[in-house]
C-alpha cells in the first residue's frame, strides 16, 4: 500500500510540474495531436447560425442585420376595460301601511310582470272608514243648496231694504215722512247686508266641508290601495316575498326585484383614455364564462373617482334570455377612432439604455437609430405599435448586438399584407 501511495504522489507531482513550469510546451503538444484537430472541427460545427449572431465585414466593420420594410396601416383601435355587470334596475318593494300579510309568498327566482301582486294585506276596518268618509261627503254636499238658498234670500232682503230707504229718503225730503222712518229703513238695509255676509260664510263653510270630506274619501281609498303591493317593473324576484301572517309596518320589505333585460356593463376608464370614449360607441364584451355580448355606451361620467382617478362608463346590452347575471366580471373593448400602426414581430421589441420600449431601425444612411414605440394590441401575428414614421425599416434580427450610430448592412424582408 505504501508503494502505491508513493507512485501516486510522484505522478501528481509530475503533472503539476508540467502544468505550471512547462505549460507552453504542453499546450503546443496538445494542439499537434489528431484528437485536438477533431475537437476543433466539432466546435466549428456547433457555432451559432449567422442569422442569430450578426456577422461583421472584416474590411469595413459593417454589421450585417435582417430588417423589415414596414408601412403603417390604419387599424381599428379600442379601449380595453375590466368591469362587472349590473342589473338595469334593482329595488326593494316596501309596505306603505300597516297590516298582516294574507297572501301566499312567491319564491325567489320567479319572474314577475309590471303590476303583478307581491303582497296582500288584511284590510281591517279600512272599508268601514271609506264608507264613513263617503257618507260625510254626501252630507257636506247636501248643505250647499241650503247655504245657496239662504244667500239668495239675503240678497232679496237687501234689495227690498234699498227700495224702502230710497222711498223714505224721497218722502222725507218732500216733507211727507218723518226723519225717524228714514233712519229705520237704513237700519233695515244694514241688517240685510249683514245677512248676506252670514249667508256667504255659510256657503263657504259648506264648500269647505265638501273638500274636507272628499279628502277623507281619497285618503281612505288610497289606504285601501296600499293593501296590495305590486311589482313596479318586470323582473326577477331576488328574495322571497313576505311570508303569510307577517305583520307589516310602513317601510317593511315585501320583496326585492331586479331587472336584467337590458343589463349594464360597468367599467372605469383611465384619464389617458377617457377622451377616446364617446356616447353611443359600440362595445364588445367577453365574460369569464366565455360568452360574448355587444352593446353601446350609454353613460360616461364627467367626474373622476377621488381615489383611482378613473371615470365610470356604462354599456347597455340586450339580455332577453337573462343569461348574463348581475355581478359577473367582464372584459370590455370599446371602439375608438382608427390609428395608424405597424405590425411587427414581438421579438423585434427592445429596450434602450433608459429603459424605454422601442425598436432599432435602419436609417437612410444605413446606420442604427432607436425609436420608442407604444404598443396598441398584441395578436397571434405580432404586436401593433405606433409612434413610428409611416415607412420605416425595423431590425428584426441582430437588434440586440447594435447601438445607435453603428453602420449596418441590412437584408430586407417585406411586411406581410
């Protein structure tokens, strides 16, 4: 065992000697062997494709790249939002009077039409109150002819008193009647005038009695109408109606109804895109279930949310089969004015030294120029970008190996139609 260890130590020492002190001679010997030549050939076969790493002309120092000759096209733009669905209307129908429910309840999920009965209350003594109010109205109406007759009688007495006064005054002036008779006739006329005032007051009181009685009748009739609680619009019951025997008070809920046709899609537009949305614009929506719907913008808020600085937008969508439910998440694309853009491969996008997203282009002098872009849409064919000239040569292969000002020799590909 000691001999083996000794031999191993000698071999290791010899190897270290050649690696440290005779390294150059050892490398020269290794390069001259057939095995080294074979390794060189394998390495050459494993070199990357020239299309992936740009070649450089040794004489001129120009870098060869592949570029796309692109022309801008007008595409239909859209504002993309995420939002939710909302019922067009939702209301909790409540009682306006007190009473016990005497109708069988309707279960949630049932569809009701406008005017359908939801809750019926016990009338109690309301019918008797209505009959009493109508009797008082009839009685008040009967007082009016009496008051009118009294007024007519008072007017006749006034006319008679005026004739007597005129006759007494003429006789007194001719010396055929005493002054006392004239005074008596004038007193009778004043009494007749007072009778007219009393008759007018009695007539006004009778008319006021009619109005009060009519108001009492209307109040009793309205109270009876409140016993039947009906649906204000067609929709679905979101809750059961009040149970049979429930004692209702003013404000007690009878049922909750929601209207789902049409339904609203609600989203919030950022400040940067609010000017792109217009009332009446078409909108395409996709729910998380995969269902799609089409509608129009019916509302755009003029006031931004204090926290998010976004603007509420509402789209109205037909929902006759009520397949879209209230509160679902939805993605909405609102049509906007068309914009000119370029369709380029996503791999052509790069970042400059300041972290701006853009592309490297070939200028008319065959040098590299970085141009920032704005992404509009990502598709299966590539990405649509804007903020570029109408005609531009975009480097699609080799853009990561060149910088602004570098001379290039470009091989061009035409953009797909």
